[in-house]
């Protein structure tokens, strides 16, 4: 089975052009340095097209980015090619599965952003991801990640969403149709993309299903407990405690 994002990786950056990667990177770095003040070496699990890695590099961090999707990594390399030599020297990227990758190095922090942890839908997948993070951390290191926060998902309920975006070459309409599997704590998000190439008028369609696990704090403590102890849980991009209005939560954990 191909990794998710392979079908529409070409349109990923367009779909998320409104994300403030610089602000998100600053938020994550602040959370890490609250517990590891001298952190400067970071491993990113699920680096996608490299935007967070580059934003962290611009703040003086050395980043190793890992992603399973070769097509996403190809876009990350093109993005990195547009940066200065100083920034390029701070970012390395490679293909790998976050459940099993071993880089042979240890880092001050491991991060996994944009709900990559929620893509780990089984207990086995999650524990393997936590073990990967733990194996790559130096003493006193921090694992920081965001995830779909279960109480908010159940309170708000997933709903159909439509996004329409365009650039100089194409217009994209994305329809997200979720299906809730409450017994398994999973939402299957069925994405349909309709792409119109402006030069030719040709319209094509892509489809991918992204299965997302929403998580609860007690199960995270249990699943990560062999390697980590929770340090802090916040609403994403906030200092507030997550609640039933907080779809995305952010957790930092310390290596035992």
C-alpha cells in the first residue's frame, strides 16, 4: 500500500499555504526549550514537504527530517534547494518509517507535527513510534507532538468540509468526507480532489483515505509509559489546557 499523501503531494503545499510554519516552529521550539534549554539538534518524524524543518533551521536548529513518502520528500528537497547554503547545511532529510527508523544518532528533541501521531491507528503502531522517539533522545531529551484530542472529536463530531484554492497553474477543490469508527477511536477521512489545469482546462480527480486516531490522555500515558513521562499538555498554539473545543492538542514528554 502506498503511503498517504502520495496521490496529492503535488497539491499539498497549495492546500496548506495558509499555515504559519514559522509561528508553529517557534511555538514548538519554545515548548522544547522550557524543558531542554540548550536544545539544538532535532529529529522530525513525518517531515512532509520540509516546511517545519526549514523554519526551525532559520531559528538556529539542526534538523534531521524523516518521512515515509518519497513524493513528499521530493517536494521537501525542492523547497530546500531554494534556501541559502546556511539553511541547507542545517537540514537533512531521508526516507523512513517512523515506526522502525534508526538514524544511528541521538538528539536533544524529537518532534512529530501536523497529527502524524494520529496516523498511527493501532496500539502497536503507536508504541513503535514512541520507542523510535525514545531510542533517538539524549538524556534529558524531549518528545513533542500534536494529535487529535479525543474529547473534542467526540463533542464536535467530524463533518464534511470543502476547500477551494488556486495558484497560477491550477484550481483545486478538496472535499473531506469523514466516517467515524467510535469503537476503534478512528475517523476515516475520505479526500476527493478535483484539479483543473488552467492552461488546458483539463479536470482530474484524486482520492485518498486518511485514517486518523483520536487519542485520550490516559491511553497516551499508558502506551508511552515504558519510555516517557508526560511533562505538559496544551491546546495547539496555546498555553491553555485542552478541552472539548480543542480538536488539536500538543504534548511534551520527557525520556525516562
